[in-house]
């Protein structure tokens, strides 16, 4: 409505102007309410996007970890294949000796534990030689900084390694609850730490070296590692 029309209507019928203004105020309140509702919805969608971004980042991190593990296993497989394909002229000469009644003589059984064998595995120790804390910096749900928040717990994994003597490093990944959105967060372990308890890269490297380059039988390597680690592990009684 133009200014001249409003003035004419005001002089002829003031009640109509009052009704018109009341109608405008009502429409303004409706629009204001819708605006608040839209802002709330936008905030909710932004929160969902941040949560999905954090989830995608976590999945990408897992994918990288899996790819690195695949590359590591492929590298070990290639080393075994190359060792088997090495010509006699370039390989290590091994003098053939007659078989004896030694317990180390060859058999038709495959290497490793046989069917029905109880088996054994590493166990976490209560007194690791070193503890490394993996800190959380931001919430993976809402993205806010939670460095100053107190950890509500830890997820632990242990890595057995050899230096001069046995050394056990415990990795502790912080667990925190975001004070803003109440989301529970856990810090990442290093990509090489994938199990609650495992051998370190030095131990694995030595095992590969003894088997592939020194051609030491599996049983002897197994006995060596049992003498190195088993006396320190908890008794399973």
C-alpha cells in the first residue's frame, strides 16, 4: 500500500489502519517464529554434518591403517617368494648331513602349532617398562577442543620389543566425554599398535631375519622367543 493510500484510508477510516497494523504485527511474529525454527534446524544439520565428517575421518584413518598392514604383509610375502626363487649359485651353501634321531629332524607336519595343541599367546603385564599416553585434542562429534577435559578412562595396548633386555611399552589412549555434546571420545593408537598385546617391530624383524636369511628352523626360533618372553609372563594357573 502506497503512502497516499494509507493517508486517505487513515482520514476516512482510522479503524482500518489499526486493523492493518495489527495484521502486520501478527505476520511479523509468525515470520520471526519461523526464522527461529529455521535457525534451530540449521544448527542441528550443521551438528550432523560435523558428526559425519568425524566419522568419515575415522574411517579414512582405518582404511590407511588397513592398507599399510596389507603392504607390510605383501612385502613379507614377496621376501619369502624371492628367497624361494634364489638360484643355488647365489644362495647359501648348506652341507647335507645324514638324518639323526635328533628332535629337530624334519617331519611331514606343517610349521607352527598342530591340531589339538592348546596354543599360547602374549598377555599384558601389570608393570610395563614405559607408558605412552595418546592425547585427545578435539571432540569427534562436535569438533570442539577438549584438551583440558579430564580423561574418564583409558584403552590400553602393549607392545613387546627387544632392546638389550626385554622392554614392554604400554600405550594408553585417552577416553573423554565432551562437556558440550556429551559424546564419548577415544584417542587413536599408533597405526602399528593393533592388538591389546603384541610383539614390536624389532622382534618381528629379528624373526624374519633368522628365518629368511639365517635359515633357522621355526622350532628353534620359537624356543628362542619362549626363553626370552615366557618367563616374564603371568602363570596361567
